[in-house]
C-alpha cells in the first residue's frame, strides 16, 4: 500500500498535471476518432448522438455532485495530516454519488421523449436520439461512482494512475464501439444503439477497476462497517462545497440545451457545425481542465498546510501556462480547420461554418483559461458561492437574451452563439480577477492577525 498523501506536497504543478494533460490529449484523439466512426456510419447518427449527449452531459454533471467537494476535502485532509479523514471523505463521496445517480438515471429513462421534444430535436433523428438517451440513463448509474473515485485519485495526487486508467478505458471504448456500431461475427450492426452500449460498457468496467485500485493502492476499506451518522455528516460537508459548482454545471448544461434549441430550429447543418467544432475544441477544454485541476490540488494542499502566501504564484503560473497552451492549440485548429472538419463532413456549408467558429475560438480561449484557473482556485479555498452566483447572473441575464437576439432576430445562426460566448468569457474574466484580488487580500489580513 502506498503512503497516502506522501507525494502531494512534493509534486510540482507540472508533475501533477502532465499525466492529466497526456490523458486529455489521448482523450482528444478518442473524441475525434469517435466522431469519425459515428459520422462514417451516418451524419444523422452523429447529429442524434450529439443532441442526446447535450441532455446527458447535464445529468452527468449532476451525478458527479459530491466529487467536486471530495477533491478539496481530501487535499485539505492530507495537507493537515488527517489520512483517515481523507479515506472517509472518499467513501462518503462515492456512496452519495451512487444514490444521486440512481435517482437521476430513473428520471431520464422515463422522461427521455419529452426532453428531446423540449429542445426541438429534428423529427428525422428523434428515434435515434431517443434510443441513445434511454440507454444513457443506465450509464448515469455508474458515472457518479466513477467520478467520485477519479476525484479521490486527484485529491491524493495519483494523477499517473488516472492516465493509466484512462488509456485502458479509451481502448475498451473504441474497440467495443466499432464492434457494436458496425457489427462483427455474431454481433449484429447496432448503429446508434451500439454507440450507447459501448459507453455503458466502459462506465461499468471503470467502476470495477477503480474500486479495486482504491482498495489496493490507497487502502480504502469498502467493506468497513457502515456508520450512517458519520457518513451523512461527511456527505453534508461535501455537499456544502459541491452544491454551488453542481448548480453551476447544471445551469450551464441547461443553458447549452437552450442554445441548442435555438440552433435546432435553424437547420441540421448548423447543429452539425456546432457539434464538429465542439469535438475539435474539446482538446482545449481537457488541456485547460488538466492544468486547473492539478493547480486546485496544489492550492488546496497549501491552504490546508497554512501556506497561503504561496497561493498567488501557483495561480498565476497555472493561468499563464494554460493560456499559452490552449490559445496556441486553438490557432492550430483554425489553420488546419478544412482537413479536420473534412474528417466528419464533406458538406461545404458545414465546413465553412465550423471554420468561422474556430476562428472566433482563438479570441475566446485566453479569457476561458483565466476563468477556469481562477474558478478552481477559489473553490479550493472554499469560496464557491460568489463565483457561481456571478457567472450564472451573466449567463442568464446577458448571454441567453443576446443569444436569442443574435441567432433568431439578427439571423446570425450558430456564428451568433460564438460572439455571445466571447463577450461572456471576457466579462467572467474581469469578475473572477477582481474576486481573486479581494480573496487574496482577505487571506493576507487573516495571516497577519
């Protein structure tokens, strides 16, 4: 068994983030291959999976409700030397996430049809989307436990394990997806259903492997006596840290569903251009999250160890690295946009729209990098409500009305959404920079007293 928490303080931002970064890069390639596979089966299948995933992503975020707080609590417990408290936080997070996931999966299974109708799912892909969404409801049952277990590894600084686990999961997913979509030997061609079943299979496998890893590597006793009172107390502590971010993720996902409904009313081509652009720019998100999540562990550990003077240097370093990396990648995506989009579609309109979206993304990315780094850093300090409230106010008070205006009234279509995104990210950057400044000042005053 490893000496739990031994390496967190000794590891730099690079040591913690490079496995997450490699995992993200591999994940990017898998997302690209995944979209090529589905698109080669049919573009209608790609659109159906995309619109169903828009709903599932919202629910996946909710099923991971307690994972957010688990990272922070585990890092703090290890920073203060409380190894047993870190283990109990992990167990509580997985138990609570499992319960939430069961409830969410049942709700999605019985409401799949009305949900697709609510976001204006085109008639020609409705049946395929419904099949994918209903199978996805069972996937939710395992997603919450998987996310809590992965959060535990992050909190312990075991990011190399996450990389190895990711490689295994991606390999299983791609092989099973190809076999189940196109058929092989005694397995019939299943199309969209096959894609959904492949996702379910990899989630089930992930939970089994992660439970074994946590038990053997970190010494987490899953079969220990169940103390309901203690488990509920820890769950409340996790919930206090997690609920603002969970609401933020849910609201953001719901916000994206509204934006998709605007686009779905326009044309399938606009829906596809958005889908393919997000597939390519997923690499920006995962690279950014790899750096931000590693920095969150560093900030949480230093705060738990009463080393608040070192926090700002860590945040500035993470923000600078993520800005340079993701903006550089965004430029490359635009330069090679034609051949990249050509992997998914040969339609000229889809290719032209996607290229324009990638151009605007270059200007969005620096603001997004700063926002994500600061948001995770503030969360590591326990400051979760104000960042969430501020960003939600901008989304619903500004972005949704502007999106309706640009997309519907000004007839800018999907391009209008990216203009709104640019303005939203710029305003969030200003807001979170000011919030960090005041939070840092408050920490300085606290240390002096």
